C-alpha cells in the first residue's frame, strides 16, 4: 500500500457521552469529497485513550462501513502493553482497516529505551495482519522515538513508516535520510507541513485537516508541483488555525472548530470540557481568515 497526501485524524463524535454514528456519517461524507487520501480513526484526536475496547471496535467497524473504498482507513491501536496492542491490532484488521497507527507506550518511561521499543514494535508487526505505522508524539507521551531506532525497524517488511508529530524538521529530515525509500514518513504537525514535504515527507496526518481539508490538500499539491511561493503563502494561512486546534485548545478546540465549519464536532468526552466562548471566538476568527484568503 502507498501512503501519501493528506489524512485527517478524525474526531469521535459523542451525543450524551455516547458515540454518535449519524454524526460520523455526516463528517465522512464531507471528508470523502475533499481530495483526501484517507482517514485515520482513533488517533489522539479521536480521544482513543478515553474509549474502552468495545467502543473502539464499534467505532472502527462503523468508520470502515462508511469510508469509501478508494480512501485508506487507518486505525489507532496503540496500548501500553505489547499483548494489548497486538490484540487491538488484530481486531482492527478483522474490521477491515488498511493499516494501523501504533503510538509508543509511555507509562513506564524510564524503562522504555530504544531497544525496548524496537522489540515492542517488531512483535506487533510480526503479529499484525496489516501494515504498521509507527507513531511518535512526544508532547503527549513524553517518549521520543529516536531516528536511529526507527532506522533499525525500517527493514521490517510489515512496518510501513512513521507518523512524526513533533514538528521538529531536523528530526523529520533525519527520519527521511536514515530510512529506505520505501519507508514512509508522514508528519502530524501542520505548521511544519510544507518544510517537511520539501525534506522528503510523503504527506501529513494533521488535526487541521479535519476542519480545512481542502486547504491542506491544496498545500500538498502545490508543494508536489514545485509551486513553492504559493505553497509557502498557503502554509502561512493555515498555521494560525492549525495552532489553535492543537497546542492552543486541543481536542475541545478542534471539535468547536469543526462545528463552526459545518462538520459535527460536538462535545469532548469528560474529563475534557468543551471549549469556552473566548476559544470559540478565536477559532471562528481563524476560520474566517482562512476562508477569505484561500481561493475557492
């Protein structure tokens, strides 16, 4: 399978603190018309740590049913234990996902050396019926999957690539340089999307693509076509909104921005709380600014 382009790490819509499949259908129908390469369900923005296994499996199965076959569907299956990750990965594969996204375990940080993480990921990849995408999100986990460790895993036939969400273009460059050409590096930090593409990243799995998918797809295409001045200008336009729906206001902000953009974001699952009025005002202003600048 080939992973390129833009994929949103989609949110999980809740109604009265229960998964809302009708809202998910509405969102997927809109995303599927946006030029995206696929969807990622139950990543960080899907509030995966707040779901139990039964809920997770139902959401993955529903997303598979609703996602057109010409779009990739990737599911987050990371757990703290290797056995738990393997079990979640096998269930996701049984529901028909094309690949799995596996975050680093993080609870026992001091013991999670590069050698330990390599053994973990190799065991998962050995057992997985579908390709495995590594997931490095240091801001959330406190673990940094080092490029040298990734290079040691890149020869595994079932480890297809990595989602690097740190926003450090030097690390992106190292990942591209140290791994084979058939190993895919995608980024999760939208403010560094354009420079990462210039360094050899194949695409992005970015929260802002949930809200402004067309703008993200256009940026990807401009970079691929070598239209660098236009790409840099669009990157500057996307970055303020991207910052607000990640480091600024997190998942509650992303869901509020989705509501404002005509998707169904809804409320986050407790203990997360909905974005406040001030945050919603910031998000609406950033959306309006992007819609005025981005060509129709």
